[in-house]
C-alpha cells in the first residue's frame, strides 16, 4: 500500500446474501478493509461507535431502524461519510434515498450487478471508487435548514453594473452533496420565476427520475427530465438524464447527445455551460455547487467573460469545495453564496429583469 492508510468501511445491509456480496467486492481492493457489518439501523449505530469507520455503505429498507433514520442519527452523533447503496427499482421508493441525502448522506449508488452479469465489473468498480472518493471527505458539513415561515435570507449587497442584460436562462452544475443544495435553491424560487432552469447533477445511473420526483415535492416550479428537442418554458426546471450530454440550442431547445464524456463525466457541466455561452452569452445566470473535481469551472469563467452573471457555492456550506473552489480560483464567480442566498439572488435578478448585477 506504499504507506497509504487503509479505508475502514462499515457495511449496513439487511440481506445476508447482499451483505456478503458487498463485503466481497470491497474486500477485494487492498486499499479497503471492511471493519464491520450490520443488518439494521440499530446495529449500525452500535457498530459505528465500536469500529469508527471512515465510510459507511447504507441500505435504506431495513427492519427496526431504516437507513434514513440511521443516517440522521449517525450524522447527529458520529458524522461519517455515508453512501446509500440501493437495490430498489421503484422511483417512488428511490425518493427515500434522497431524504437520506438531505439528512447527510453524500452519495447514492445502485447495488452492483451480480456475478456473471455484463455490468458486474463496472458497477463493482463504481462502488469501490465511490468509497475511496468519499473517504476523502473528512468533515461532513451541512448548513442549517430554513424552517417553514422563517424569512428568506437577505441577498448579498449588490450594485447595478452599467451593461444591460436580460435573464433568459439559469444553468447550474452540482456533484457530491448537490441534491439537498438544489432542493434548497428550487424551494426558494417563486412559481412566477421567468426563466427556464437547466441542471446537471452528477449522479449514478438509475436515480434521475427518483431525484426529480424528490425535488418536485418541495418546488413550486414544474420539473422535467430533459428530452431531446424539448422546448424550454419559463419557470420550468430541466434535469439532465443519465448517460447523455445535455446542451441548449437556439429557439429555447434542449439537445441530448451521446458525445464522449468530458472530465470523465456524462452528463458534464462543462458541456452544458459551453452551449449556454454560445446560445445565451450575457443573458444567462450560471453557477457551480458543491462537488469534487473541476467540471464546469473553466466554462463558468467563459460565461463571466461574456457578461453572464456567475456564482459559486461558498466553502462553509459545501460538502466538497472542489468545483466551486476551482471556479473561485479562476476568478469565474462574480458572487460566492450560501444555498439560501443563491435562491434570494436569483429571485432578485428575475425581479430586476434587464439589470446585470455585481458584488460590491
């Protein structure tokens, strides 16, 4: 191991067969050691205190204490990177996995395919790689949730710039830790929001529809999984589907392609943002949220240079400050904001239609 520390993993899964399957996959990598298993949430709480894992893989549907409640309790008492590993195909049940992400879980993965399945190696490798990535998140940070009825946070102080601009589209990119941030932003936008919102959220294949349905529970805006050739409507939200690149085209159209991955990703924020540069230029608002890597950062800088309004999530509220941090380093973000303030700023921009804003 060249002196590198071994990643300690706790596997929480109620099925003995699946539990051993996951232990076998994880144990096959010399950088990972499974230090314990649990068959329900109650056992998981005890095992966390006993084994002090670096990462937890968590099932959702379990007896006694389910994965959602176990995640909540672990994040309150012993914050640890948690990966939800789901075997459910039902979009309605998948919604529960995103409740667990709101409670503090970092990622959601489909359970690896069985031995002999053509997707076994790829899905097993994805689990191992995700465990290694999440082990790098040493401190899980979350911001206080705004209570119903509490006044919206005030937007940062801003001043009008001289160059006029019109808000015709909002484009957002997110990765690790993104789902609850997007939930906060969309929940803060009014039903009368005057522009379409296009989103690339890095996510394991198979969860996009459940993610959309989960977001829809708290958003006044209609949500869609984007379709090729679809006409974007004001006040509607369009999420990039699995395994395609999403772009925007003239006449408010969405284009989905099988173009190669960018930054190892499909969908890629870079691909989306580059099309926004070409089609909308200064009439766009775009931002990067929490996530690993640098997907979209260079293209956010291009948007800023075109006169678009750009933002990045602040370090304090980010689970991982890779993507927004890279944007800040490149001087690509005009504004650095918490999730609640992002919604407030977008609403303010919408209300002031033809004004371009800048931070004082």
